[in-house]
C-alpha cells in the first residue's frame, strides 16, 4: 500500500487499562479469534459465542462478556466500539445510515445494560467513517432521516464543508443534495441512550478524503482504486 496506513486508536478507550482495541486500516487482517457477524445493516445484536467462528450469524453488533475480541468490518459506515467499565463487557457495532436508522446502536446499548451496565458506565469510540465533507445525500434520503424517531437531532450542511485534513480530493457534488453528518448521528444516538458526552470519542478521519485510498466504498465507486474492508475490534484483556 503506498499510503501510510496507520492502526488508529481512541485516546478515550486507550485510557481504560483493562481493554485492547484498534481501528485497523483497509486490508489489514484482524486477530484470528475475533467474533464477528455477517453484517446486513440490521439492528441485530448477538453475543460473541454466537458470532464465532466469524460470520456464521447475521448480526451487526457483537457483545463479549469474556476475553474474546469482537469486531466489525466497515467501509464508510460507522465502526463503534463500546466498553462497559462496570462489568468489563465490550461491544463492536456496525452502524451505517441504514443500520443506525434501524436502531443498532440503542439495541447494542440495551443489551449491555441488560448485562449489567449503566449508561454512565459506558465509553464509546466512533472510528473512521465517511464525514460530512464527502457524504452527499439526496433530498429523498434526508426526508427519510427526518421522519425517523431515532434521529432526534440530525445534522447536515447545504454547502459542502471543507476538510482541512484531507489528503486527497473530497467527494464531488453529484446530485445537489445535502452533506450529511453520519458520525454526529451516531453520537446523538449514544447521547440519547444516556452515555455522557465526555465518554464518547469520534476519530476525525473521513474514509473518503483522509484515510488510505482503499478504505472508502463510495470513493471506489467513483475512482475504482480498489477497496478493502477495515476491521475494528475490541477485547477485554484476559
Ligand atoms: Zn471527506
């Protein structure tokens, strides 16, 4: 790979010494022993035992109550890693726009709470994903978001925001739509379930214009650079 392709981490999650986590670059293999669903943009949450060996179950969020790492694979969707400091349980959530609107984030949080978490014991990190600098949506899709009761404070821009961290050109406007803030939608859903703002981290990395060239599905539909999934994983230290 010609680009520098760093393994990224969240400073917030790294401050919890009982866990390990990583947002891997496109194409890097995750740990062999991960539990991971066969992702379908649903709100289905399973336990790690049900998602190991990987992809044997359809699920978009996986929770571990033991030391097995749980993972999601993403392109432009949100990879969200969640840690419960009370029970030391962890979750990996795949939340694209469709899965987020289906409720995968609140479902995952509810399962962690059933397993003994409280909202204020949860820490979450939203990894590299497509950002409003490159995520144009048509009016019809925006209207779908606006009527969804889970989207309590959707954020978008009518003018394409400039991303000063961009390492390659931002997406070009294609359909006179709006520039939607998907990471902010994920954050708002975590806040709405009671996670304190100080316990939510967003990595400021747009997969289209800031990350390695292979990481954006949408960019690849524009340029065909090749495209490879990015795994994000989290585990309780044994
Ligand atoms: Zn961008």
